RNA sequence: CGGGAGGUAGUUCAGCCCGGUAGAAUACCUGGUUUGGGACCAGGGGGUCGCAGGUUCGAAUCCUGUCCUCCCGACCA
């Protein structure tokens, strides 16, 4: 069949692409580096987005929307941030096209329409937002200002991969302003925890909370906190970041407030974001050689019902029962799909929904109806069982929770097995080459050493875990003294 | 942006070397038989051969340019 999936062991990259394309999450588009998110993929994103949005609101944030375009002069105001993104910015230079006099039906950029000031298509919105906050903030009474926006951003990437790295992607970016440093740091950490909770509880994706080293830090940030996840091929993936921006943007955009003592102070800032990249993480963390495996809490459909019938008459009987079950499941808050499409036969549907990662599948035929039972199959374990119809809804609710927990536990066990200590360079390289995963090793704390390791080992410091144990040791490369281990990995 | 591969029916691909009426499988449509792990029979529709130039009596095939994709690197969420 055309829908066969490449095995992970054969070609991991191709396997990933197969899941995304054949699982109907996304498609390639006519635009270089950009993808089309298909309805099934977008439904997944909507579930993720809604859960996160609720968590943001529960922590006091409000949504707003800022422009796609950033005047170049604003963009360059915060120097480090501007430099950090300069190489990947799309720039609008003209605002009009006109008919090409030499080629009928073709258009030309109208040279008359050159913009006086170029517009940068936002790679992130700090500049436009902070220039706005300047007007919004006057006194300590305006603080904290807790804003989030759901938006698209553009980063001109050299090499793209569906969901993991595309030129345009969807994300949310929180931008907050605070009266004190302590409060801003607390906000940064709070939002990191929101991300970690979301990843673990909704995506069943265990993550390591940590701090980035200086060279991996967001341009313009004082500290970048992150959650790092581990994929099945042993590579790490940054799943979310939360930045303590200090007063860098406040100073760049002159955002001051009057404190209780009637004195002007610069505000303290944070920003934090997660993107559609999380979908890539989800695919690679749980998928198998049969297709996607989606965690019940965010799966577009949690249950699919496949009727098995012989002829119109039996179909009508099964339809009626299925509709009844649907109503009951929906009333219990379960997202369910009934596939009575007559074009495809049961076996085809089974394979199709396994590809799409629907957590539970119910198959029901006349025989089952006579016996008042139903066949239930679990996507994650491939287990099948025949259950009484009686009490089915409760059983399904329990099973969905079980699957959610089981996916998390499986991923967590894999990750635990793949955090390995290395105490010599040879061991370090061997672990990266042969085992993969995170390698916990000592590092002398300098950017130079980090750079050399990156070049030689093709691995980066993913993070310094929060609440890291202090342990005296010697740097894996230079042998210089080190106070703690950090996590290295090859990464996406 | 460098190296490699590729773009022909909705999809997967053959045809290209050696120019001469565009093919297969599958999907789709119609009818029928079917339906408990990717059904079968019969009939049918569907392609400006990525796009633009050029060579030629004639181009999917040769030449040039360009766009898009995949894989591997460098850059990055």
C-alpha cells in the first residue's frame, strides 16, 4: 500500500516524515520552507493551544495581538536581540506590485513603492511589544503587565523540517513587565513550570527543567530557562523556553515606571514561548512503526468506533447502537468519531486509525450486539479485549487515563535509561555515538570549552538542570575544576 | 548556503541513456458481490510530464535557466 511507513530502525528521518505526512498532520506547500498544517494536525494544535491558554489565564495573563511587521529602527533598538536574529529575518522593502509591461499577465515589484523604512517580519515580538509597553506603563500601579499573544513568526532557516523547523511557524509568546527583579525571575520560573506541567500532563512528555549556558541563551536575555525532551533516536529537543530579560528591553525602549517613592525605575521583563514544534516532539516521543500514538488528553479523537456489518440491514442496527454509544461517550466528555464510511472496509480503517494515533478503537458487529459486548483495541500497546457494553463509558474513561499515564511512564523510563554519566572524554564520545541521550558530565564553565566540545563531539550543552546536585569534578575536555555536571546531547 | 538525490494521473513509480500517438499499480466514479486486520468482478473518468526559455519537422526525453522537495553538512526553536 502507498500508506506504508518506513521503520524507525531503517531511516528515522523518513519515519518521522511518514508519520507527519501520512498521519495527515501536515503537508508540504508551494512556499519554500513553509508547511500546510492540515485539519487533523491543526485540531491537535488547537487542543494543545487551548490547554496552554487556559493555564496562562489561570496564572493571570491576558491575550493581545501585536503587528506582524516591525520597523527596522525599532527592531535594532535592543542590540543583542537584533544581532541574534539579523541573519534570519525576512524584510519587506516595497508595498506594491505592478503589471510587467514586457510580459503580459506577469507582475513586477513597483520600484516607485520602495518603503522609506524597511519592515522586518517578526522573528519574535519583543521590539514591537516593548515600544508599545512604553506607552502603557507609567506607575507601579500598571505592573505587573502580563500579556500573551498567539501568533505566527518568521525565521528564515537554511534547512527546514516539518514542525521542527520551518520558515513560518505558529507559537505563543508571553511578554511581561514587573516592578522588581525578584518578581520577574519568579515569573520566568513560573512559566517554565507551566510549560513543564503541560508537557508532562497533557503531552505525556517528560522534560528536564534547566538553564541555558551563555552561548545557548536567547539573544537579549539575562537568563534562559528551558525544558528539554528526549526523542526516541536519542536526540534532545528543546520544547520550550522562558527568558528573564532583566532590564535590557526596558532600557532599550525606555520603559520606566514611577515607584511608590515617586522615583523613576526601569521595569523588569520576561518572555516565554512554545511553538508548533511541540507537535514534532509529540510525534517523535510516542510514535511507533505503525504510525502516530497520541496522548488521550490532546488527541483530536480519543475513541473511534468501527462498525462491522453485512448488508444494509445489519448496518442500520449497528448504526443505531453506535449513535447511542456516541451520545453517551460525548456526554462523558469523550471525543469520539464513528466511521461508517462504506467505501473502506474494517481492516483498512483499523490500519488508518492506527496511523492517526487514535488512543482507543471500538469494533462492533452483529455478533457483539447479540452478546452485548464490544471489541476494544488500545493503540499504545496493541492490546485487544472484548468488553461488556454495560459500563463501557466508565471503562473507557479509566482506560484513557491509563493510556495517558502509560505513555508518560514509558517515555520517562526511556529518558531515565538515557541519562548517563561520563567521566572521561573517550567515554563521553562513546556514549554520544553509541547510546545517545543525555550525557551528564563536568564542564569548566567557559564558552570556549563549550565551543570546542560542540565542534569535536557534535553535541551541545542542553542545559544546567535546575536544582542540580553540586559535585566537585573535572571538566570532560580540559580537566579543569568543575562544581557540577551539565547535560550534553546531540539535538534537533 | 555547500554536497547528493528527485519532481510524469489524487498517491507510489516506470518511460528519459538512444527524441516519433504518455504507461502501470493503487486511489477515484458507476453497477454488482462483499465487510471480524489494508476485498473482488466488470465498466469508466483522470496527466499543460514542476515552471520558463531554447534546439528540432517533432521534446516527458537533448540544452539553459528557474522553482519546489528529500537526505547529509554549516546556521537555528
